[in-house]
């Protein structure tokens, strides 16, 4: 018999087999290639000429007969089709083409055929066969096929079930046949993994950001993805304006470096500034202090949120970088260093079921309605004390020992006197009596260091409570706070640290963010407990700028975190990493302040508001941070090169979180269609540390069941704080 005769046979859909495998139900009306079902339907009757690659086929003939898989996809639509085959060194190579193969090494008439027949009968008893389906037979069933391959379609597993097993070495096909008969039945064929998949090389974003072409492709993708994730965390889905000439409107009040805000919004061409008479129509109202009319005009929202997902998200881009000087393949760009994952991969990040809004109709204010719960010294003290009692911790591990009194006749003042005497009786290790210094400051209505006094004895404290010699602070109560007598010094001078936080109240969701950069504010005079000079003890810029030594040691009396780390490396007794060891404690305290007041900041659930807060910390000699106060109107003056870098960046970063996801660039605007050259991709340095629907749910019941013991008095401060608004900045 010639090789060509051995290598060809016809498959007929309606004929009955007379060989020893006549019970087999092999339906060839459908063939599956590469997991896609192709070929005629069941109702169509076609005869197919199939090629069986046998061991007797000459190698030269097999090479000539090989055909490409793509050609097979074209030919399969015709009534007469050839099954593609290639010499893949092993019959398992055809699995890539979607075909399942059984290898028979002896004639079907011998004992192997009998075993196969028994195997098929055994399967027939377990499976219900469809009698309507046609049978196939060989033209010459007695023709011996030696070392041939029987091709079985993947879609019919009722005859030879598809087994997923590890490759075994068998000396004879009989052993292989027995292994097949005993193999377990599985429903799916596992995906075939490539042995040597090509890996796409990644490069750092600092290398790709030099290419303006890559920026033009990547920046819109990154911005769109980031805005979408921020909107999901607030439960927002926005309908953008369709007018080709639409602009969002903003009103900008005077004070606190309004030019900086104007400059920031000017980079967003889709915003236009309006005058005060159009403030009611403005999408954004930015003022130095709270604007009551604006807040009261914001609607009260009645929203029931549902958490859609608690999974973190990674912000990426599929824009690949291609070096013009290289012939290598385009490379993926790793943008993780840009910091967007500080939000989307935070433990507090969640996605909510969205609520529909029209972006053009939304309004926003840069002040939260009851922000005094954080920014008021008296309210902060009571809120923190109550919160720490709820969680079972001592608030005076975070705040210096504090007393709130109305005057010297207040019963609480007697408690202060007892505490003062206990400190006055202390003796240090050298047998000396330490100084007993306290700071007296207004409980309300103060900024810029107004009304703050450093007192070395109780008589001075009583004098401050009686005279109240600071008319700018108006009528107020008093906070008496223990002075940190062992502060950490920089070049023998005292300093404090200014940090920033952002709180957004959008769509009834309150989220808190911590900014990773800040600065140190240094005193102009050498530290001493023997003198109560303000230039020694108060580091506010509004105080220090009147000193003769202002700017003598540091530019604008400001230091960066890097400058401070350099000082620690050169002067501290052990190795300390400020960013990894000290700053996380400050971030944790800021998170605690938000947890303590998140149910009080936006009680009416206004739609919508946000605010930037300035936190002041002092570091003691053991490098432990202490929270001094929180400011609603933090300094935005660029009084040093360091501030000129970080303040505009912080404002821009806050806008990208609070404004840009809500008031997005209108895609139908003619300026958007003009596609101007994009600037560099900005970094994100705000870290999400609190979400009211993920972190707040565990605290909500505890905080609601226990009211602050001085709640009535704190609420009265709201009107007082709004009445006394200075035109000058808090620094």
C-alpha cells in the first residue's frame, strides 16, 4: 500500500462503522480551532477529506504538506476542508490548534482494538448517546494504520473525555491507552502556557517624562483614570457639559494670597472668574473665611450610600515609551512613583454605588460648615478629650496638659491650681527645681499669635485671665496649656512643624488626606526658660518677622524636612529617619483628629465642600510629636524658596482631588478639541487616611451614643467665630 493511500481517508456523517470501533460516535460536522467553533452547523451534510499524519509518511512529504493555520481559517468555510497540520516534533503540538489527539500504534483489528472497543462500551453505559447524530466510518476499516493519530473534536467529550494530566513517558502505546482509560474526567482543557513568553520591559517614569510625545498620550489616560477613581470613592457619576463654549465660574475673595489661587485656576482654561454680584451662580466660592450665605445656599443631601467594592486600585497607563535612539520594542512605563496609589491603594479607599449629577449645576465652597470643631482651640480640646476617653487612651499623650476656664472664678481653675502645685513640687535628677511654665491663649477667635502669653508663675496667669489685654481677640474663654519645657532644638533655637491636611465633603462622603511635605518654623532667638520673650517661644511668622534676627539663620526662618534630616544626621546621638520614624506619628495624630470630629464637621451634609487645614506640631527632646493647634486659614505666603516650591504644589494637588474630578474639562469645548501641548504629569503627595464609610462606620455608634460633655458651649462658638474674622492671614 502506498504512503498516500495510508495517509488519506474520508469521513462520512451518515454511514455506520463496521469495524471494531463501530460504537464510537465521532461527529466531524464541527471542528474547533484555537477555542473557536468553526465549520458547518449540524443540519449541513458535508464530506470532509482529512489528513492523518502517520509515522510512515516521509519527512519530505510532511514538509510539503504543511499548511499555515491562518490559511485553514479561510478554507474552513468551504465544503471541502483540510485539517491543518504541522510537524511540531510531537503530536501534542497540535493542541495549540485546538485539536485533541489520541495515538494508536497498532492495527485496530488486534487486541488494542478490542480494548478500545471495551472502553467505548464502558463509556456508552455511563453516557447517554444521541441517536440522531450520524456515525462516521473508514472507507476501508480493515486497513491497518500504524503509528497514526486519531483526531477527536474538543466539543464532543462523550466519546473520549478530555483529560488534563501531566505528561508521562510510556514505552508502548498500550500502556498509554491504559493510562487514558483510567484517567479522570475533567470539564475543561487547561490553557497552554508558552514556554518562553516575551516580557515587555518597563522603565521608570522619570526617563519617559522627558518625551513630550509620551506625555501627550499618557497624561489624558492618567488624569481620566484618577478622576474616575476619586469619583467612585465619593459615589459620583457626572454628566459633563456639551456646550462648545461652556465655562465653569469661580468667585475668589480677598486675603490669604488670593493671587496663588487665581494662578492655580488659570491653568485650567475651563474656569472663568466672576465678580461678587455673581457669587450665587459660581460653581466654586473660595474665601479666606467661611461665607455663611454660600454654605446655607448649598443643598442638604439625603443620600444612602452602598459600598460597591473595597478593593484597592492601581493607576497605570498603557501608553508605551519608544526611545528615538533605540530600535527596541516600545516599553511600559512604571508611574507608581507619581504617588497616585497613595490614594487608590490606601486601606481607606472604597468604591461606592454612584449617584448621578450634572457637573454644570454643582456648587462648592472651600470651607466646611462646622470647621470650628477642628480649628477652634477650645473645641479641639474637648473633642479630642472625649474621643480618647471613648477609645480608652490618654489624650495628654498627644496634647500637652490642658485646662479650659472662663475666668479665675471658674471651678476648673481650682483644678488647674492643684496641677500647678504638683509640678511646682517636682525636683529633677540633679536635685534642682525645674521651671513651671504655662501658655495662656484664647479658647476662641484668635490667630497670628494674638492673645498668646507665656507665663512663668501663677500670678501672671491670673493677671492674663483678669485683664484680657488683647482687644483683637474679643470676648473669649481661655486655654491654659503646659509648656513643653524640653523641646528639641535646632542650633539652640526652638521650632515647630507645619503640616497640611485636606478634608473633602462631597456627595455626603467625608474623606481625609495627609500631605507628605511640610516645613519647620524656627525662632530667631536662642532658647531659654528664664525669659518669656515671644521671639524665643512663639514661632509664628507673624511674630518672628518683627525680630531683628528674622531670616538671619534660615531663609525666612523656614527649614525643609530635608534640612531637618541633615541636622539630625549631624547632631543627634543616634540615627533617626524623620520621614519613616517621626512623620508617621504626626500623620496618625491627624487621622485621630478627623476621627474625633467627622460626624460634626458637616452635620447637614451640604453638597459640596472641602477645606485645607494647617496643623502645628512641636517635637520634644525625645523626638516625640505634640499637637499644638489646627488652623482653618493656614499661611499661603511664599516667604522662602522652600515655601515657594511646596505651597503652590500643595494647592494644585488639593485642586486635583477636590475640584478636577467634579468639574472636569468639557470634552466638547473647542479648546479641548484644539489639544494644546500638555505640561508635565504632576505628582500626587496627598495620602488618603480616612473615609467616613469605611473607617467611620466602626466609630459611628460609639460617637453617636456619647455626646461631648460641653456640647452646648461648643456649639455657641460657631457664631462667635464667624463674627470675628480678620482680614489678615493666619501664619
